[in-house]
């Protein structure tokens, strides 16, 4: 019982990974960190980028034997023969595994690419009439193979990387479209009816817009960084790298086998200056290869540019939506300023009217004092209405004059 618990604890600590092969076959394995490091040749610091509990920026890292992909919800380790996806039972990860299986199964696996050799021995070039010798296994039909190379299927790691890029870009594109469908009607509704409910909806939409824009910007920056760095793109040619290492090992073994006879022949002709010598650049002297692995990055660059354009289009949509939000906010602020100006003008008019009425009340209070004056003893009738009319007329005249002065000075419109 205790051993069973320890076994289950070990499996839980190891974590589940979906291993998808080039033929589309897949299986769920419990792989620990140490086992994964031995299997892929990755250091521990690269595996931390795949931990969902840690907040790592979007990145695509090419290593000696694997490519680490960390783009939004897409986390995977791509080797020359398989793709490892962590936590395949997660509902957000399961569609990626299904897409990998379908796409990798539908596309046939390409033949192993030939290594690109940058330098050749001078004596071999001289024997071929000054021309560089053909690549191993190509023969005299190298140009035809290169001409047909464009029609060949992409290497396994590029096809898997394409699925990961497409899944990440499409997920962000879908979120952007969903946000647009919700945002534009809500902004139009807010423009026509400024209410607390509409303001709250727009506030939530703006928060989502800022979050999605940041995520899309990180993916775009990572793709732009890869496109600007040829070394990083060259490190992602895993299949070609393996083929180059195999060809280099065969060349080294053949060089060791042929070294005594070549040495004796050269020594007999008196052309050797130094034992075991050879070309210091790009030669195969003493069975050691001095060639440089320089793969062609055109295919990968075209692949990355395609998804860079897609993610840049998504970012442009978000930028347009952000501008629309900003324009709506400016329009709402203008409306609020106009309402505030109307309230201020109304306040000025009411204050002026209150002042004029206060003056009329003061005049009425003067007439109400208990002081004997000739006006009170006059026998003429209608004096009350004359005085009252005079006070009201004077107050109205003062009010109109004040409004006219306000308009001339620009206080009122």
C-alpha cells in the first residue's frame, strides 16, 4: 500500500506530458524534470518557461536538440522526432494536442535534409577544377535537388512549430473578434445614452482590451526578435542539424581510415610541410571536421513572417478598437463639458435673478417701515399699484440689462 502511494506520488510529481510523434501517434506519459532534461537536452532554466504557475514572457527558444515554445496557452517542447505538450488533460490544452495529431498525421514526413557545408578543402576544390565539390549524397544532380527543394515537405520541427504558432495566433485572433463584437455596440450605446450601466460595461471592455493588447504585443515582439536574429533561427533546424552531425561523423571515420595512405602518398611527392597538416580552414585534416553548420533559414523565415503578419494584423485591430474607445471617451467628455457649461450658465442666470429679486424685496422693505411720509397721507387712489409696478419693472429691466452684458462679454451664449 505504501509503495502504491509512493508510486502515485511520483507520477503526480512528474507531471503528465502528451508525446506526439511525426506520424500523428500520441501517448500520455508521466515524465519528471530530470527525465525530460535527459530526453531533450534542455537545461532546467528553459523548463521553467513551461511552468504555468510562473509568469514567463512569450518566447521561442532554439536549443541543441529541442525548441521550447511558450506562446500564451501554447507550451511545448519540439524535438526532431516528437512534440511534448504538458498537462494534455487541461481543456485549454486538449485542442492543441488534437491539432498536432491531425496536422502531423496529414503531412508526410520529409526526407532527412542534407547538411550545408560552408567550406571545403582547397585540394578537393583543385581536383574538381576549382569548383566546390557536391554535397554528400547529391552527386551531379545537386542543382536539380535544390530546385525541387522548395516543393519538399517542411521538417518535422517546422511543421510542429507552425501548428503551435497557428494555434496561438488564431486563439488571440478569436479573442479579438469576440471583443470587437461586444465593444462596438457597447460604445455606440454609451455615446447615445450615458448611464452607469453603460459606463460599467465600457470599463470592463477596456480592461479586457488592455490585457489582450499586452499579450498580442508580447507574441509580436518575440516573432520580430526571431526574424531579426539569424543565429536563433539557425538553432531551430533540428533535423538538418542531426543529419549534419551524422554526415560529419561519417566523414571523420572515413578520414581516419584513409589518413595513412594519403599521408604516405603526399610524403612521397614531397608536398607535405607538416605531419598531420592540412587546411586550417574548412579542412578535414587528421579526421577532424572544421566545417561550420550554416543551414538555410529561408523556409523558417518565411514561416515566421507569415504569422508575424497575422499577429500584426490582430494588433492593428486592437489598436483600431483602442482608438475607437479613446474617441468615445473624448466624445463623452465633450458631452459632459457641454452639460457642465449649460449648468454654469443656468447658475449665472439664477444668481442674477436672485440678486434682482433681492433688490426688489429691499425696496419693498423700505416702503414697509412705520415712518410717516407724505405718500402715506395722500388721498390719491392707485398709488399702491403704481409703486408695485415700478418696482417689478425696474427689477425686470435690471435683469435684462445684466443678461445683455453677460452675452456681450461671452459669459452666456
